[in-house]
C-alpha cells in the first residue's frame, strides 16, 4: 500500500496508535488495514487542517494532550521553555513549588510542570473560552486549576488570582508574540486562532509585556519568570524586564536550534517600582 504523502502515512499511524515504522512493517507484510474513519480524516488533512487537530492529539514532552480547533497547537520549541520552567521550579523546596502558566492554551506547559515536578501546585490562566475548555480536559485530571480569564484581570485586585500575588515561585508563559508581518507555516493562518499568534503592536511585544507585568505581580522575591519569545525580541524583553527594577538577572535561553527563544528573569525583592533589595533564594 502506498500513501499519497508522508502526512497521510502519519495520519494512518496516529489513528492506529502505532509508529510509522510499525505501519511500514505491516504494509510490507501485506497485513496493513486502514483504520475506520481514515478516509474522512484524510479529507480534512487534504483541506489543510493540521494533523494534530485531525487526530485530536498533540505530543508534548512525555505527554499526549487532547487538542482541537480553538486552541494553539503546542510547538517543539516550547518543550525547551517548559524544561527551563521545570528546572526553575525544582530549585524550590517542595512546599513552595507554586507555579502559574499564563496563556496556557490547551495546557502543555502546566501539564509538564504538574507531571515532572514533585509536589508542584500549578494554576493555568487562559482567556479564550475554547482553549480553556481543552485545558480543563488536559489539566484537571492532573490536579491543575484552570482559570478562564485575561492575565491582567486575573492578577488585578479582586481578580481570580489576587490571592496568589507575591507568592508564586515560577511563572511560565508562551504568550502570543508574532509581529503582524510574520510568515506563518502551512495551515496556521487558516486554522489556528489569531489571538494565540500575534502579540500586538509593530514589534509583537504588547502581549508579552502585559504577561511580564502579570508575572511581576505574581512572583515572590527570588521567583522566576520563564517566557517564550521570538528570537528578535530577546534584547527588548531583557531591557523591559530590568527597566523598572521589577526583575534582575534577566537572561535569554536558546531553543534546540540555538535560537534565542525565552526570557529567564528573577523577581527582585519588594513590589515597588524601584524595588531592589535582598532576594530570597529558592534554597531558603
Ligand atoms: C502562543 S499560545 C500558547 C498556548 C500554550 N501555552 C502553548 O504553549 O501551547 C498563547 C495563548 O495565550 C492566550 N492569551 C492571549 N492573550 C491572553 C490574555 N491577555 N490573557 C490570557 N490568555 C491570553 C491565547 O488564547 C493562547 O491560548
């Protein structure tokens, strides 16, 4: 049996729940039977719908997450960002491993934190109703609370996360950060939610800066913000993080391709605008 494209082959493997290697072995042995629903799924694929939406699943680190239209499809570069957030949370003693995932989408970062960090308490915030529903499906079985709200409103006085202000060890985020003129991969513009992609403003930084301000409110002194960005935004985000003294030690981490991919910034002591002072370290 021959498949029209490699994506058709991957689709058949996904629907059967086997690897592409196993699928090819069955095809060679003449024992391959196409799974039920293959033809309808192949038609969706041929119309340009991403494979993950068609099969309803996306792999992220050690996990298989439910995913569908309305939620951003987790990307491989975010696995590295989640890894940095995991390392930052592991540096705190078990009783203090409180983390918040801002703009959680279907919940990949929050799920990785909850499953890879012993004793972690994780809260996920997501504004889009459809994505928040998928986050609930993925995260509530892991004990992660999902809050359907805007990040700014969530951390404001009286907001659903007001009780966490100044108490969080790690804030992780993959905000929308694309510039308006960004080139998108196949199927992205047609199928993924624009509000999950474009950061706003000419430089795509409006949403990342709003997320950074929310992270500054949530973090305890010495806590860490880990935030994904476009490689072109690294210097601007380091500068913004340190500009008002809210963060110190702002650094940039790279993805597996060596591109500058995320901000790692440590919250200074004191919630004030000039706020420099003694920083509580994770080990204390
Ligand atoms: C790039 S997607 C990342 C989703 C997920 N964290 C991931 O890595 O797959 C950004 C997410 O942030 C959400 N978002 C954008 N602006 C937001 C805001 N102001 N408050 C809360 N969520 C927001 C979008 O709906 C989208 O799900």
